[in-house]
């Protein structure tokens, strides 16, 4: 096992993470205190990831602060404001947003504007807007997307979540998913559906397409369940420390693949003293469906055993998926690339590769050049990842290399049908995509 790390990651930074926290709440928005260039791409990306525009006509958003894009307005500061203060434009923008029926506005300094020295909290206090506000004075200059996301979520919870003397029985908060995750809507729905089968109520999803009113009531949950360690660990600890809600899912593998899903949902069932039959039944149903197809494929072509793969994404998805692909499908990892890295998942994948004598290259925060170099050297049959890896593979003109999207950024494929990548049905999606991709590149369809 070879390990390398990069100092030039190409993933979104902590500013994007903070913005996504606010824009992941219905009836809330992020007001970015920045020049237009710091905002436009992020506003465009948010609208792709979580479309909420009420009109397809961009003229409806051709305002002084939206500039044709419906999400994440900005103050549009210039060189004059850097010298003399951005306070007048911040006040004007907040007054403007009063007409947009917002319940919460996050006023966020971009890294450059945090150097001006404006007191954002003091400026907001002078105006006393009719909506709730959270100010983020600095998202840091080198922080990761997860860092910015978690910091903003904790500030949101401090502001809006109400104390509660009682808990709603068998209720949970889902912590960790966000609107920048690939296929996040289907994945959140899959988790909620499985909880519903188990008799568990999802009180709130913090913060991915959730109503502000539900986040306000998050303290009533009996349990926090963390879907992604990197995005939810400190949030869950904050909720436990301040509202007395215990957490599961930080140390347990995230529910990607069958084995991890059994363990993750099983631990939650055990917490609520529920019978595990529902979890076992769901797993059995998917295993039988997969088995028949895999058996037929094996008889016809030799199947997936021995196929090699590279996988790229956040460690909470990559670690359990790598184990699933190797242990269940008999495939062999050539490259394991971790973007956001959680300590428990890092330890898990390192131990698995070592214990099974798998000679995979383990990459931490790889840049595009490191990805390209390793893909050329290892030349796996399949690549699981984002549009970055897909385009690197296409540029190499390797027609015998299949690609399957599992991580952000990826907007090349429209997702309208219900095809999650998490939970038991997510395992079905993964097996289906793997088989079809291999058949396509090998000319069997």
C-alpha cells in the first residue's frame, strides 16, 4: 500500500462549505460579502445542486444583489469598499432581502473581505432586520469545505434551535449530508424511507433541503445519526453537549454497500431496542436480487471477480464502498483517493488494505495531476468518482475504462428517478451501474 498526499486539492473550500450550510435550508439564504467574482460560480453550482428558482426567466433575478442567479446574493463590493468599509452595501443588501420572505440570512465574509475589519455582527445589529441572522466573520483562507460547513451549521444551531425539556420517542436528526454531495436528494430520501420502515421518525436533516422550522425543533430528537463523519462529527458533538442528544454514526461505517448498511442501521435499531428483522429483511431482499444477476453474469462472462478499480471521494463513502467492492463483488482496488478525510474512516481503509495485502495506492486530497499520473500507471478497469476523474480518463482516450459517478462535482447526468447510492437500494444502484458499465466498455450491449 502506497500513501501520498497533495498540498493543492481541487475540492471546494471552506467558503463554499459555509454558503452551502445556509442555502441547504428552505426559507434561508447566504448573503456573501464579497466582489461578484467570489460568488457567481458558487451561486450557479448551488442552483444546479438544489434548484429552487420560482421562475425560469433570469430577468426575475436581475437585481442589484442577485445578478441573474436566484441563489446566494452578494454585496458586490469594490476597491472603494475595501478602503472605506463595506457597511453601506451590507445594510442595503439586508434591507433588500427583507422583501424576499427569508426566515434566516447568513452574512458571510469571503476570505478577502474578512481583511477589511468590518464588524459584521455590529452592522447587522444596527439594522435589526425582521429575519434571524448569523454572521460568519471569517471562513479561513485554507479550510476545507467540511470545515466551513460544520462551522456555519454550529452557528446556525446556536441561533435557531430551541431548548426542549422533552424528547419525541424514536426520533432522529440526520447529520452530515449537504447539497454539494452527489445525489444527495435520493440519498436523504433512502435513509428516511428505511427509518420509516423501522418505525423511526426523522425529525430534521441538518442541513440538506430542510425547512428552517424543523431545524428549530432539532433539540427534541432522541438521537443524532451521522451519515458522513467528515461533515457531521463536530455538529453531533455540539448537539450532544448543548442539548443532551447522543450520536451514532461517527465511528460506525457510513451506509454505503450492504455490509456497512447492515451495521449502520443495525446499530440504530439496537439503540431504540427495535427488532433487527426489518434491517435483515431489506438486506436479504437486495442480496437475492443481486445474487441472481451476478450468478448469470458469472456464467456468461466470468463476472466482476478480478476486475480492478480506482475510487475517489470523501472517506466516509470511499472506505465502506472499497470494502464492499472487494469483499462482496471480488474486485480489487488499485487507487483509493480520499478528499475529505475522517480519522475513523481513514483508519478503517488503511487497516483493510493492510490486512488483506491489497497493493493499492492510497491518496489523500489528491490534485488532478496526481490523479492523472496514478490512473495512467495503474490503468484500472473501472473508475468510481467525480467529473474530474471522468474527464481525465476521457482525455487519455482509454476506451476500455468504465466510469461510474459517486462523488461531487458531477452534473453531467440528470437525476430525476429514484436511484440512491446509499443504503440497501444504494447497493443495488452500485451493482447495476458496475455491471452495465463493464458490459458497455467490453462491447456486450
